């Protein structure tokens, strides 16, 4: 098992960051939808508290993943990949980083402006980013929802592109991010 990335494949650490964040994003969408449908009360408070804790976890993991990416080789794109597809791949991945950093921060601002604390699984409370402000709270809440829908659309695009490469183009872009495949030489997109 290769821990670090190579010019042709993502290492185990990059893969772990990728798949843990994927799982947490799925949990986040589920908790966000469930929480927004619940009436005001203890159950909603518990669900949204978990949503906030996982959001802060994603923020920290994305920052660590970005640091890991900056310190490691990024597997190269296939030489045969059209220039437009290369630009789209790079742009999509930049958008992921922006969204996965902005969303938790905007959610944190929404909570702070609503005078609601953000704790990390009840172990400690994060400081408020802003003071109580109903208008800002509502703006941040709407921005958070909008960013969530943009993230969902970007995920769908990313998955569709990976599946297209695997099933239509029959290259190894998908395989080089899958743990245990041991394949993917010179066939992938950056992550």
C-alpha cells in the first residue's frame, strides 16, 4: 500500500481523505434535510447539532487534505485528454475545495448570527464568528442552502465524469482513486 501519491495514482492518505469526506457529505445532506423538516424542539436541536459537528469535521479534513495535496505529487492527467476536459477537471476540483471550506464557515456564521452555539460533538464550543444579527442569520442560512445545492450539482457532475471515464472511455481515472485497485497508471484526473 502506497501512502503517498505517485505521478500515476493517489496514495492511501489522499484516498482516505477523499472517501471519508464523501461519506461525511452524504451524512451532512441527510442530516440537513431531516433537520430542516423537523419541528422546533429537542429532536431538531440534536440533529442540527450533529450537522454542525460534522460540518466542522469536514472543514478540518478539507484543510488537511488541501495541505496534503500541496505537499504531494498530484497524479498527472492523461496526455490524450482534451484541453477543455483538463480545464473542467481542474476547475471542478477547485470548486470542491471552495465549497467544502465556504459551506461550514457560512453555516457557522448563520449559527453565530442566530445566537446559536456551534459545538464539536459536545466536547467544546467554537467561538462565534459574528454577533447576533437576524438579517445576517437569514442571509447566511439561504447562502448555506444555495451552496449545498451547488455542491450537490458538482458532485453529480464529478460522479458522472468518473463513470464516463470508466465505462465509456475505458480508462483508469476512477480506479486510481479506489482503494485496493493498484491500477491507474497515467489515466486520471486530479483530486
